[in-house]
C-alpha cells in the first residue's frame, strides 16, 4: 500500500454502509420505478455498488457529467453539465448519486437543474459529506458518512484525476 495514504474509511466499512443505504432505498421505493443518476466521474464506484445493493425490480441507471470550476481541491460553484442524461426524466423518481457534498454548490445547481425537467421526485444520495464546509445547504436524503474537513481520495474520488481506483477512502499525506 502507498505509504503516503492514511485510511479513513476501510473497504469493509464502506461495503456495510452501502448495503444499509441500498436496503433503505429499496424499502422507501417499494413498488416504484427509480432512476439512479450518477454524477461522473466521482460516483462511478459508489454507483456500481449501490445499484447492486438496491433490491428492486425496476432500477434504471443514468449518468451526468459535471465540471465544477475551481482549483484542484475546492469548487467555485460555477458548474457546467459536460455529459447529459440519455433519456427524459419527466414523471420519474430520481435519486442523484454523488461521491461527496462539500460546499454544496454543485448539488445546489444540479438539484435545480433536475427539477426544471419535472421528475415525479428528486432525492439525493451522497457517500460523504463535509458539513463544516457547507455554503449552500441541501438535504442529503441518504448519506453514507459525515467526515471532517479533510481532502479525501479513493473509492471514486480523485486528487488531480488520480487515486480513484483505491478500494477505500483515504487521506493523502505529504
Ligand atoms: P462542492 O460543490 O463543493 O460540494 O463539491 C463537489 C465536488 O467537489 C465533489 O463532487 C467532488 O468531485 C469534489 N470534492 C469535494 N471534496 C472533495 C474531496 O475531499 N476529495 C475529492 N473530491 C472532492
Ligand atoms: Mg463529484
């Protein structure tokens, strides 16, 4: 293992929490069709595990690409959709699947964007949340873990596009 990386949340802990979130979502949406909307790139691993943890007969999967301008570790709140959904979501029950809600600026923009498309409902599922940095509060309906104000990597999250492939959530040291 890379000695510069300190494990914050182990692969086992993530798996246990994702299983719980999947059960909760399946119970809340019993009898309904849902569309999971993964926010690329950070959510790709979480999305893959979460989708398999939701035991419902009608689960669709879509992705959105977003680019949030800012430096490497903070977003500016100026968000652009770089890759859009492949199907309309009007009348559908949507769950946005995000890696981390930090300032909340990206989610604030995306939730507004999704609502203009008239889905039946929109909820947010985020693996991680850093409440101390929240600028635009948004409700996280399904949350994996609350973390302190540290820049984390792994399980889909990157630093300069690297480390997304780590199976755990870690912090990069000096
Ligand atoms: P927000 O708009 O500040 O909430 O930031 C959202 C996006 O910034 C997330 O979807 C991540 O892609 C990225 N981000 C925020 N904090 C971290 C972190 O600790 N590690 C990796 N990416 C992060
Ligand atoms: Mg992201």
